[in-house]
């Protein structure tokens, strides 16, 4: 989110129970701005507005879809529709300095999180990243972390990281992975197991389910980046293997959660009684999350 005078621009927002700290910041910020500035006007994409509850924002709002320009005190901001992180994600180009505010599309360190509960889509994330590179900003400004003075270098690194992760997921399937836990445990073997839950719900499903393009290489200035001009080699390869997306999706809920909890337990605690307890707790957690989401 971005506040300019009495205009409140929601670059991205999610109200899911599994929301990250980034999204919780936006959630809390809405009610704070509404309380402290009752004359504020909210600018947001219609997909984002559909997820904002009335108790978080009940004041006036103006829908934006990209291409609009905001002029304040001689400063020009151009609104850019940038889906991928969520289906209503927006970016802002400060025309005067050609600086690009990308919201949560990028972070200061590490890789950005895609929220599938808010319409995240890996293919759109790639397309938006290429769009940012075509804009060729002088400075890239994420919502969390330091601004970046080498935007193309950073964006290229994001593309390569995503393609590398996709290749690892494909390799796990080639080696016989059938379930979400199989894929996550292989792909994130070097990551703390406590982080496997956000990995499964956001990164792995987005990579497997939404990517639909290939990994050819093109020159963007002095940087070599993947392009998206042909059908994905991952999708083609999956079509030749005995892998069912329908069966895969049945392993993404309680089954994954129980397997994850079991993997995190100390080996001495892995008894049939404990397994039953884990299953009950897992079911209760999943039910609570679903109930909370549907109640909104």
C-alpha cells in the first residue's frame, strides 16, 4: 500500500487466514488509515476490492485497472496492472524519475511469495516481470526491503530462480514423486521443514499448476533471461509421464499437513497413537481455515 496525501493506493491485499506478514501489514494498514484519515480515497483493482471486508475499509474507493495517471503537486504516477503475486496486484511508475514501485512483486532479499488464496498465478507473475523489464526503470522500489538501483539485474535473477525451481519440481516428478509432500520434500530439502507449509501452499502449486511457457533464453541488454514464446517443456514432459494433476490435488490438504507434522516430529514420538493425534489436529486446523475463509 502507498499513501499520497489523502489518496490511499492498495497495491496488493489478501485477507486469507494463511496470509504472510506482508499481507497482514496491508490488512492492518487499511483500518489504521481509515481511522486516522476519514477523507482518504482508496484506489484498488476490483479483484482486490472483492477481498476487502467492510470493517477494514468502508470509505469511498476508486477502481483502477492500469493505465490511469495520478498527478499530485507536480508529481506524476502511472498505475500499472501487475498480476501474479495476486490477481489484483498493482504497480506504480513515478514518471518524473522513472522509478517503479512494485509492491510485493519483489522483496529486498530472497524470493517473493505468491498467494494462491488470492488468485496468484505463476504465468502472470512471469508476464508481469517481463513487463517491468520492458519499462526499464531507473530504480525498483519494493514494499519490503531496500530499493534496487539495478532493476534489470534483479528481475532477471527472479526469473532464473523461478525457472530453476520449476526444473527441480519437474525432476522430482521424473524421479517418481506423486504427492505434494513428495515434491516439497525433494524441492525444499535444503530448507527448514517448518517453512514447508508456506512452500507447499504458494510456491509449489503455483509452479506446477500455473506455469504454461518455456525457458528459452533472450538477451535483455547485457542480461540473459528466460523468455516465454513456446509451450512449457515442463508441461510437455509431464504429459509423457505417469503424473495426474487430479490425484496430485487430493494430496494438497490434510494429507500434506499430517505428513509434514509427522516429518517434523522427533523419531521417538512417532507412535501409532501420535499418528492418530496428528491426523485429528491436522483435520481440525484445515477445517478451521476453510471455515474462516468461507465466513468472509
